[in-house]
C-alpha cells in the first residue's frame, strides 16, 4: 500500500486519479489471508530447512484501449524537406513509417520528403511506452498536431511574404 502511486501522483506525465487500486489490494490481501501469513524475513523455516514468505506484486499494462500522451515537433526546411522529432521507439510495429505518413499527409508533402529523427527522451519530446500498435494511437495524434501547427505557421509566413 505504501509503494504504489495513488490519486494526485504523477506517472508517465499524467496526474493519477482514483482507480480503485487500494480496494483491489485490500481485497486481494483478505482473499489470501495476508495478515495470518505475513512475517518478517527469515522468521519462519519449513521442516526441510527452506525459508518461506508471502508477497504481492502489481503490474501495469497499458493496452490498446488506453491512450497516454505523446508529443512531437516538426521542422520544415527551405528546400521543402521536413524533419519530424519524436522519441517513440520502433519495436517492429512500423511506427517510423506511420509517423512519417501522418506528417506528410497533414503537411501535403511527399512521404519521401519527411525524415523521422530518432532520439532519446532527453533530446526529443515525451513519448509514451512502446508496444504493439499503441504508438500509432499515442504518437500519431501528436505527430498530426505538430505537423498541423507547422503548416499553420508556414502559411502565416507565406501570406506575410506574399502580402496576401
């Protein structure tokens, strides 16, 4: 109970809300008889000399139904080439291809003109965890918004330069 994140704590750049985890842990401890079985390490020895104990672990799995935030930024260069910065990791799901395609579509440029820059989370914007098609959901929207913002800024600049 003392080690899990709770309401108000931050995890993966999201403020946690009530989730029912406390109640889940309480019910699990009741179901396995935790209070009657728990003891300090090395306090009990089995007849054959082995030590024993009891423990509980909690894992977090963010499946396809959960969307955690991602972020990206786009640079449009004078020669028309585009660089997309995002820290999402390629683990075989084709995230580089998908992100470049989303960026190209939003900007109205050729796919081949978009270069996806891979970096770590220290030099690129936040990316959520990688796995299955999750990056398409989590990072795809961030890429689209970054490209949309770059296009808007480019059009404002062009309008000013062309006086239209």
